[in-house]
């Protein structure tokens, strides 16, 4: 059985990036823990970005966000905590992206469909870790879908139950009306 992609990135990427003597290990760990689900959700939503990022010599956060500087700045501001600056956070994320792609390729295979299949197996789990502010920021840009598969299924089931209740009420009402008319005759 394969490992959850977020845990995979923590093991393969965080372990490398946190192994520096700069005293910012806690801040970096928090940053990466917030970033991984966002990164993976974007890849699930926009699979073409996987190939794009692989072909860029040094893929960056700007490449991931399709050169949207405003979204990048808001994202960085919300990801930063402690003593990290947004500049340092961006540098760490830029270092993490190629390592994340390498880890995903190593786990799932080199081709995009294999990576997407791997990520889709864990889509609900990944989505559960994405902050609401990130969903609100990235959904209008088409970088993250707003609903997970289970939430979407729940909404569809609820709509179906409501429709069935309406239909049963209509049939019951119609039957009562017919019986009332027959009683009057």
C-alpha cells in the first residue's frame, strides 16, 4: 500500500529542508506542513502543471500559481509564521517544489497520469488539510476545487433525498385529492 502523499513529502522533503543550522526548523516545518496540501491540491486540480513544472529548470511558487503575483503574495503572507519573512518562505517553498516533484515521481511513477492517480486516491485526505483561506484564495483562480468528492456526493445525495420527498408528497397529495373527489360523488 502506498503512503499518504502529505506524509511522503514530510518524510522525503521536510527531512532535507529542515536539516539546516539556522534555528528556523520549527517555522520551516509549519510552513511546509501548510504548503504541502495546497501544492498537492493544485496538482490534482491542474494536472498539466506537473509536466510544466518538470520542464522548468528551477520550478518556483510563481510557476505553480501561474505567474499570479497577487495570489503569491497573499499565499505567502498567510503561510508565514514566527520569525520567517515572506522572502524566506518563498525561498523555502521554491526549494521544496522540485523535491516534492521528485518524491511524487519516485512514489507514483514518472508519468503524469500515474501521479494524478496516486494523488486522487488521497484527494479527500489532502483536501482536509487545506486551510479555508487557501480554498477561498485559490478556488476563483481555478487552482483548487472548492469541494472534495465526498462533499460533492453528500450534496448530490441531499438533493436526491429532497427530490424524493417532494415527489412522495406530491403523490400523496394527488391521491388524497382523488379520494376526496370520489367521496364527494
